[in-house]
């Protein structure tokens, strides 16, 4: 039952906000925005008829009019609970870069971090070559929507051969009721440079729509570790798309933790050049009526690429999880080595998961595998713990916790790991560890 | 300690135990032998409270309480311990975590505070040593990737830490090499105490050479068909079970 999607209220409100959007005087950006607007006008929000969206109904986005705001009110104590001590940080409040809350002092000259507004106000020739190049408006109409609506974001560039000593944390924070926080971020890791970026999505408003698009460029032999911790408010809607261009010999390590929001969609797409590697890990936890969609697409374009994908899901109550993992091996991508695995744990009879691994192989000399499981906790494991004195509810929590914690365990950043560990423990309160 | 009277147990309406009677006094070691499929593991599971078994007749009294009324975890906290014939692998849960969770659950049940972290480590490490295990096993996931023998040894490690009152060993000796058998048997012997009883299910006399039982029973076709002293095990080793068919104790 596809609800007819109507983008009209958003389109009607657009002219009033357009002039306040950054880059109004840049013809190339105006073209991107107008093109995005046209795509959005033609298609509305993606709907169930679209193969890539067949499990995820975005009708709710039409029911509430989410609007941009320049409100910057925030409870900083609450924010600080998510801030990592040992990291530089950028804070985007309601989709706008906050220079007062961001902590960038002492940032070395090799690392440039600017708000998208500032970057567009300055000499934007370099940015022009990046923005809209890792992903185009044709990707789908939420990306097009983001192109038209993004009000800010962050532009990061790491100089060649430089290895960042500390990670950069990007806190996407929404505090204003029914806000639309649309951001576009551009990340450039130059040749042989290495960086770690941690994205946190949080919100103190009850309901809002956070829509972020990241365009990442890994130049030859560059390395990027990118963590995404989506812990949005219970009733929030979330879209986060990360689109990566990997030059030869580059390495991408992505971790996607999808814990919050009532409706969440994450896209990860990477285009791999010669001998580049990408590893994408994910953990989605759904409870109550949460709907969490994860979409990954790994494009092996050139020979000798390596990709590893490991996603786990835990769905309780009436929650629904979606995993669509596509691996495309182009004709030229000989000697590709690719593995994909998705394991799901259903904790209730009403919980549901749609998992769809897709391998499309056009080269002949490749090593590709994929595997999917959907199951419940094993009763013999529950009984084993009970037979050692652990009550049944705790036994189930311990086993669920252990299943999910495998993904948290892969996090190398100790502070982030502790933060995620706490989240997990709150969801599955096993006895004290 | 434990008194089983005329116990009848079915699985999916199929009778497995058919009038089993057995009494174990504090401090006693009872061995149960019997052919495959006789119902030995069924007995151990019913005693520890596993779901899927229907008691159609009879009673089990443990320390004066109706054991069958208690939830599995309560039985464990009251001192019933089952060393499984097939120990379960629990990925993601470390041995040391389970030991601590189990010990604290038991202490809480008896109104005691949580075990002090340092004391706990001292206790656990001494037991690891007793069973000649590598301390690394403590930090590995419970039974995950353990060899058959390592799993059995790990079960006895848990028993050594939890100090149960009734210790049911379901074929703990099967799959152990000669050295491991000796170590596990020594572990069991070190646990023997005036207030602790053992129910040892085994197919082999060689375990009983190390852990000398007070009583040996033969379980066949769902009931105890013969009981005797340690010499009964030797007789069984020699003659098998067929000569007992049709007999009842
Ligand atoms: N879930 C089940 N459904 C049906 N029958 C079962 C089930 N579990 C056990 N049984 C049957 O119950 C009988 C007793 O099994 P049990 O495991 O108690 O035997 P055992 O004496 O421990 O044998 P062994 O020496 O091989 O370990 C067997 O015939 C077995 O097939
Ligand atoms: Mg058995």
C-alpha cells in the first residue's frame, strides 16, 4: 500500500527560504540546487515503488511539515555527554555550524575544517570540483532534496601525507521541534593521508527530520575511518547518506550504528579504484515501532579491490529492519575479493527484517561470498545460563547483548566504544559487568 | 539430599522415564550407567529444570523442597549443578563474566553481597590452576571453539567455583584423553565433601577408578534396574547390559 507522496508543502515553502541558503550567488551551486528541486518535484520523497526503497515508507515526511530554523538553543550539559574528550569537534545545531560549540583550537595547519557556509563564501573553486561529484541528484530524490535544501555542513580536508593525531567528531544535534536539519559535508583525504571522523546524530527535540549527505574523497593511498553513531530521538526521522570515491590503494573503514529514530535510513556507497579496500560494519537495533533501513552499495570498478561487509540487526516488539547490500563487480574489476554477511536476531514474533544481499558480477576472476541469517535466541543457550543461576530475563539480555556487542567490540576508538557500550547496556540491561 | 520417587517423564507424550526411584544422601557419590537412550540425560535435564519434559507421575525432593516446583535458576542458586553432556557455546560471553554472574546470582539469593573483585579473581585463578587450565580460557567466550575435552574441563571449573551441593555430571569423562581424565577426576575428588553429593553418569569404568562411587546404578528402559557397590561397574564392563534386561531393582 503505497501512500501517495506529496512534496507540495515543501516545494511551496522553498522560495521563502531559498534566499537565505548559502551559495545563492554561485551559479554552479544554483544549478545543483535547481536540478535537485526539479528531481524532488518530479518524484517527491522516494516511495515503495522504487526498488531501492521498497521496504521503507516515507509517507510520514509528508504528514509533518519539517522546516529549517536558525534557532541555536541547546543544553550544553546534555551535549557534552556525547562529546569525546580526546577529539576535535564540530557541532551542527539544527543543521547549522556552531562556531561557539565547536572545538577546533590547536588544529594543525595540515587539517582544514570549515563550515559549508564559510567555504561557499570564500574561494569555492576547489569545493566546486567536489560538491555533487561523489553523489549526484540522480541517486534518489532524498539526495536531490538535500541538494536543494542543505543550509550548512562542514568541509574537511587533510593534507597529503598527514596523519591526524586525534579524531574529528561531528555532532549533528537537533534541539528545535519539527526542525529540518539538512546538511552537506565534504571530506577530502589527500594522498597518503589518514584521518578518523566520528559522526554522532542526537536530538533533544521530540520530532524532527535530520537529512545529511556526506561526500568523501579518498585520494591515492589515503585512509579514512568513519564512524556513524545514530542515536536520534525516539520520534525523529533520519536520513544519512555517505558516498565515497576511493582512489587507488585507498582504505575506507566504516562503522554504522543505527540505534535511534522512528524512521531511519542510511546509505553507504563506495566506488573502489585499483587495489583499494573498504570495510563496512553495521549494527541496527530496533524496538517498539522503529523502522531502520540500511542500504549499502560497493562498486568494484577496477582490479584487486577488497571489500568486507558485516551487518548485524536486533529487532524487538514491532520493529522492522532492512538490510539491502549490493556488491557490484564491474567487468574491469578482476581479482576482486568481496565478502558480505548479515545476521539478524528477532526478539519478538511481531518484529521483522527484510534482508537482501545482492551480488552483481561482471568480471570472471573474482572471489565473492555472501551469507544471511535471521533467527531467534537459542533456547539451549538461555537454559545453559539459567542452569548457572542467571534468571531467564537476564539470560536473554546477556545473549542479546553479546550478539550486538560483537560490532561495538570492533570500534577501535576507546571513548566511542565506551559510549556505544553504555547505549547497548541500557537497551539490554545484563547484570553488571 | 535428593529423593526421587517413582518418577515418570515424557517427551512429547513419549514416556522416557518410567518409575525411577533413587535416594542420595549428603556426601555420597552415585554413579549411573546404562545403555544409550536409556534416559540418563533426560534425568539430568529434569533435575536441572530444562523445558520440554513432562513429569506425569512421581516426585523429586531436594533438601526437603519440591525440586520440580523451582525455576531452573533457583535450583542452580540452591546448589544444583549440571555438567552438561554437550556443553553449549555462548559467543560473546566470556567465561569469567559467566562465572561472576553465576556466583553473584547465587550470593544474592542467599542474602550475601556481591563478591569482591579481587577475591573473585583469587578464587577463580586457584580453580583454574586446580584443573590445570590456561588462564587465557577465562577471557575466551564460553566454550566457543573449545575442544571436546576443554569443554568438559570448563564445566568442572564452573562447578569448582560455584561449589554446588548436588553435582550432576553427565558423561563428563567422555571424550577426555587419559591425562585430562585424571585431571578432571582429581578436580571432582577435590570437591568431594561431607555435605556435597554427586550423581555421575558414565559409560566407563575408568572414571570410577579415580572417583570411587558409594553406589552404582543401572538405568535401563527408564528405571533403575539394578544397584550395587563399585564392583557392579566392573561386572557391567565385563558382561554389558543385556543380562539385566527385564530385571527391576
Ligand atoms: N526432544 C526429544 N524428542 C523425542 N525423543 C527424545 C528427545 N530427547 C530425547 N529423546 C529420546 O529419549 C530417550 C532418552 O534419551 P537420553 O538422552 O536421556 O538418553 P541417554 O541415556 O542419556 O543416552 P546416551 O548414553 O546416548 O547419552 C532416547 O530414546 C531419545 O531418543
Ligand atoms: Mg546422555
